[in-house]
């Protein structure tokens, strides 16, 4: 059973008609990726690179122009593939007049829960996303961070085996986004498969064990995080309060040495950030981003 991938995307292509031109916008261009059960996979890419479109195709919300998507072996175009999935969209929408508790009760009822089991489950979910104190307040008055958290609780209400998170920490302050990341780690510990997308590289680096980098609808790099960010033959030295003279002397020492070569000096960056920026540079040298091409939403 565990050999069946949680997510299998095969040569996915998604084109949208362009409103002003005859040509089509190719939002996703031959994307293939596999996520095994229990993995936390982060899809990273700039605005308009095709992250949300890939997720929507996987959810069966968009029909692929070509290629196919499977969730635990079931084709995404079949309704039953969605039973195992929880989804937090880019901008979750809720009924403003319901309280947080009523919102979750509503979704729990939709999933067939009733009576005491429903009450207990809603309590558990509110506690998990730390919204117990705000349970009676109208969702219309929730802050962005609270909305993301009620959205997460809603996505998890039926205890799915796969959770798809489109920018889970977008617009959330550092404390709130830390809580969301902790929650993702808890889900991973429970064996839930997580597929998230983001451009917050440091956060992706912290929670994901597999990463794919997408530019202009194409995956340009993918694999286990450790393999992607390891640079075997390089050494990083972190120095506090080094003045220009010290830095010049360090450079001179390196220049004097027989084997070592100086590569770069600067403020520390996360390794994933460096990888991402290198890929962006390569990608921009050959093509413009989808947004620059005028790929506006219809
Ligand atoms: N329904 C649509 N109709 C037309 N074009 C669309 C539609 N949805 C997406 N696109 C275009 O497809 C491309 C990819 O969009 P997508 O939303 O997948 O990007 P994204 O990586 O999620 O970006 P962001 O980081 O801004 O959320 C963009 O050029 C976008 O304008
Ligand atoms: Mg998006």
C-alpha cells in the first residue's frame, strides 16, 4: 500500500486562453513529480510560475490540457480521489457571519459527523490551531493569521492523508507562521503527506524534506532537500563584526593558499535561497517570466 505515491503528476500541461492574443498562456509546462506517503514536498517558484495551477490540477479543479495527476493511485478527474485530500487555497473564503466554531461544525457535518463525535472533533481542531479563545467570534472579524488557521482546521477536519497548502503562511506574522510551521511538522510526525507551495524559502527549507523549483511552468530542479543544498567542496565561515581590513586579510590568505579559491563574500543567505536565486538567474537569461509575458488571469 505504502508503495503507491501520495501524489503522482505525469507530464502535466495546462494552457489558458489569452484574452488579447491568439496564443495561449502555458501556465504549467510538462511538470512531473512524485510525492511518497509521509513526505513534505515544497514547490517553490516566483509569482505566476504555475504553482497554484499545478495544485488545482491535482485537486481536479482544473482539467489538464495534457498529462495526468493521481492521488493515492486515483485519477484527479475522478471525484473519489478528493476524499483523501485536505486543501488550503491561496485566499480561503469563509461565511463571514459564522463564528470559527460554527464554520468548523459546518464542514464537519458536510463530512458526515454528528452528535458528540462532532463536538469533540471540533474542539480538538480548534485547540490544534489555537483558536479556542476566538471560537465564538465571527470569522468576518478574524485577522489574516486567524483566517489561515481556521482554513487549516477546515482542511484537516476529515483527517485527510494528504494535505495541499497553497502559500500557508502568506500574510501571516512571524509568530503565526511559526505556529503553522509547527503544525506542519506535527502533521508529518503523524504520517500525513504535505504538498505545499511558497516563495518563503527559509520556511520551506525548515519544514520540507523534498523540494521542486518551478519557473515559467517548468520544474528546473527537484529532489531531496539535503541533496539539493549540499555543496561538498565548499566551506562557509560566519564572522561577526568583521571590518574591511579583516576581510581583505582573509581574502589575501585565501589568495596565498595553493588549493583554495575565493568564491564570494556577503551577508549569510540560506542555502535554499542561494540555489533558488541561481536558478532564477539561469531561467531569466533564457526566458521572461510568465507574468512579464502578459499572462493575466481571465
Ligand atoms: N484561470 C486562469 N486564466 C488565465 N490565466 C491563468 C489562470 N490561472 C492562472 N493563469 C496564469 O497562469 C500562470 C500561472 O499562474 P499560477 O496562479 O499557477 O501561478 P503561481 O505560481 O501560483 O503564482 P503566485 O505566486 O502569484 O500565486 C500565470 O501567468 C497566470 O496569470
Ligand atoms: Mg499561487
